[in-house]
C-alpha cells in the first residue's frame, strides 16, 4: 500500500517494502557478478598482453659456437649414413662372392666327377683285354 509523505512522495509500506528490498538485493548481486566477470576478463587481457610483450623480446640469433656444433652434428650424421651404406654394399658384395664361390665349387665337383667317370671308363677298357686273355 502506498503512503504519501509530507513532500508528496509515495512510499511503500508492508509487503511493498519487502519486495523493494529483495529487488535491491538482486540488483546488487547482479552488479557484483558483473564486476567479478569484468575483473576476470581484465585479468585475462592483462596476462595476454604480458605474454605477448615478453615474446617480442626473444633474440633468435645463434652464436657461432652453437652453429658450429650444429654443423658438426649434421656432418657426423652424414658420415654415419655413408658408413651404413658402405657396410650394406660390402655385405652385398660378400654375398655375391660367396655365391660365385659355391657355384665354382659345384662346377669343379661336376668336372671332377666327369673326369673320374672318364678315367674309370678308360680303366675298364684297359681291363677288358686282360679279362679276355685270362678266359
């Protein structure tokens, strides 16, 4: 219920006053939450600006010793790759040589067998006339 004061202002009485207090509490709460959100946003912006400003001061130039070490490591890796390639080539050549040796040994054995057969055949031929004469 409204009441008129001496100055002509309307005031609330009873439940109207309670609603007005609740309304004021809601407004204060909303303002407080908005302030907290703004504070967080402001802090994030400050952190972001700080990170960006620190990143701009990084010096990307390398000293000569660091560059020399890096180049030496690259040369070492190239040398290791060349060594691995040479070892692979040596293994391949060794395998080919061993295969050729085995083929040559097999051919030798084949020739020796053929030669032995021929000698055996000649020996048999030599023995045939002796056998006829003994009979």
